[in-house]
């Protein structure tokens, strides 16, 4: 007796990855590349999602350059768009080479003082992303991942 194949929902996966120099210029380029790639995938410039992506990438890339920099090692921007019949998401990942300098876990970010010059970036990521997390990266380093639901 043979079984009939079951019909499964189609899943579309698009990926983009780029190594960038751990400099202010590299961080700016990460943001520009992310916006360009999202537009190519059908997320138009100036849309709510595009604006959120721009801010999230800017914050994560700035953190990679500021806190995750290791001499001679680049940081990586990776975008993944998953489209399924029932849901879709855009995953933003920024990886750096410094694993020992990890940010606080989602939901535990301390509020900066009113006169602080920094400390608000991950609060923005937490506000704009539907989910975010920090993961170990092999052979060393960390990846900060933020996801935005598209449906």
C-alpha cells in the first residue's frame, strides 16, 4: 500500500549576509545595505517596517563597533526573510567577535539615567522588534538577533 504525498505549505527563505569593518563607516553601511535589501525584497523605503529595520540595524551595528570590536575582525550583518502561508518575519542578526561583552537579556534592560549619554539603543531594539535575543557564535563572539513579524 502506498501513501499519497501530503501537501505542505510552501516556505520562502531569502538571506543576505555581509562582513563589514568594525568602524563607524561600517555601521552606516550596514544600515544602508539593510534598507536596500529590504526594498529589493518588497519592503519599501519609508514604510513602518523599513524604518524599524533601519533603527534596529543602526543600533546593533553601533553596538558591534563600540562594544564588540576585536582588532582585525569584522562584524557581520545577516538578514533572513521567511515567508510562510500563515506568517512571515524578517530576522536581523549582527554578529561580532567579542563574546565576553554580552548585553543584558531581553526584558532586563536597565533604564539609563536622564543625563546618560548612552544606554538607550537596546531599549529601542526591544521597542521596535517583536522579539530579540543574544546567542553565542562559533568560533567566538556573539550574535544579537531581532525579529519583526511581517503579517
